[in-house]
C-alpha cells in the first residue's frame, strides 16, 4: 500500500475526467458550513481594506509619519506571516474549523487570524464539498474577501476610522456561533481516528438519500495509506517527489504579492490622490468592480480549469500596472496631464478586477489539491509563510517607493 501511494502522481486528482470522488449536489448543511467558513474570509477582507480609507484620517489624528503608517499597514502581513508559520500543523492537530502601539498590536493580531484563515478556509471547503463543486466553492473565499474589502472602502468614506474598525466584529460573532453547529471535515475525522463519525458527517453533507459508500471508502483508504507512509515534516517537503508541486505553489504565492497587490489594496486612496484622480470615485469603483468578476470566476472555475483563469488574471494585472506606471510617468514629464489621472484610474481598476479572480484565489485552490495529506500541513505553512514575507516587503516599502518614484515603483511590478 505504501509503495502504491508514493508512486501516485501528486496532480492525479486534477486530471480531467478523474473519478476519484463522486460528484454531488448541495445540501443545507453544506451551504451553511461554507457560509460560516467564509465569514472569516469576509473579516479578513475588512482588515485588508481598512488601511486605505483610514490612512489620511489616522495620520492626521495621531500625527503619524509615512514610516509609522507604513509599519501599521504592514503589520497585517506580519501577523499573517506568524499565522502562516503555524497554520498547517495547527489545523492538522486541532481541526479545520477552529495609541500607535495599540494600533500596531491590533493590526498584528488581526493579521495572525487572517493568516490562519487564508489557509484553513480553502482547505476546509475543499474537503467538505463534492469534486464537481470544489473549485467554485473554494473561490467563495476570495469572493467574501473582496466583499469585505468593498465594504471597508465604501463605508470608510462615510464614517470615522474608529467606527470602521468595528465593522468586522459582527461577522466574527456570526462565525463564532456558527462554528458550534457546522460539521468537521470528514477527512480530518478519519485522520484522527473517528471512523464511525466521519460517515455520519459525510452523509449530512451529501444529503440523506445520497450514496456515499464509494466516496467514504476512498477517503478511508487514502487516509489509511497516508498514515502508513507517516506524516512528513517541513524538511521532507524538499524531496524530489514533491519538487514539481512545491515549485508551482511557491512560484504562485511568492509572485502574487510581489506584483504589488498589498500596496495597491492597502494604500489605494493615496495612490488615487497622487495620480490626481478622484479618491471617492476611484475607491467606490475599485470596490464595486471586483464583485461581478469574482462571481463570474466562481462559475467558470470548474468549467474552464485553473490555468486559463490564471493566465487571464496575470495578463490583466500586467496591463493594469503598466497603465498606472505610464500615467505617473506622463504626470512627471507633464505630458497630456489632463488624461493621466484617467489612465491611472483605469489601470488600478483593471488590476483590482483581475487579481482576485485568478491570482488572488486560485493558488490556494491548487495548494489544497496537489499535496498529499502527509505533507499538506507543512506545505501549507511553508507556502503561506513565503507569501507573507513577500507581502510584507511590498506593504512596508510601497509608500516609501511611491514617494521616491511613482512610475519607478510600478514598472518593476510588471
């Protein structure tokens, strides 16, 4: 059995036409479980979008410098980095559901929770949903993330930064009480030895009339086979048999933040202001434009595959960064200055619309699918840690680089 699992390709479950898991429909338990899980994604989105509309007011009220606010903004990624260090092993062990300094500490704690959420939510959803619904369901994590960002951007224009800080609390309460009622992941239950309970949970997720015998037996056989291999630690991920999967995940999760995502999302208001565009118009449009495309991505994910969506997303991000960089270059050299704000606005909107559809969510879907159970925890921690490091570099350095050279900041992100 051990030899059979080791020879099994890591991407076997991704091949078109694979019948590894039975297709299934939706049930109330499944929908409710996914809803409770993505409430955490919504709160993370509120935290990501918070720093943009609140920047000028916080800096004025508390007398913060650019360095102080850059540290505050980047604390979310530092917390996310700390969360990513423990997310994989923590979820494997316990379960899947589970003044200036005060500002920085609060941002750090929020980032820590967001780091856990970015790993746990896609993994949990992927493990409870049928194969034919998995891609679109996991992308709901990105949809709710963008919904939280949208809410923060719009509400931030209408209220103070202190009230805006309380917006995510309501969703936290919904998730806190919802976690009491949602089931655990069947895969995790098998892994920790709850052999009788996992079939009951799987039946509730698939519906009382659904035939779960095949899926239940395959889950049990696979988990038992992985147990025979023994769970590998962080260093074991660097074996040759995991090299291809590791290159894919590290490449995607490192390059995504380095394209400037955190800088544009965290400091959108000041970017619009620097470009000479309307902050209110740009912020609202940027917030609203993401949601329809994310909804489209949810429906396209399982029909057209991961790679085409990634390619479209990266192409749009490249065009967006190029447009913004050219806009700032035109402004610096006083070339067609009446058009440069519109070019910057268009570029940021193109970037913010195409990033969440592909590069924002698809890498986490792929991560949940290509690693076997015995290294999934360690691989998840490594991948999200590396992503957090690159995200922190961008979020901390973005304001300084924009002050140094606006166009020079965005050209390297291409």
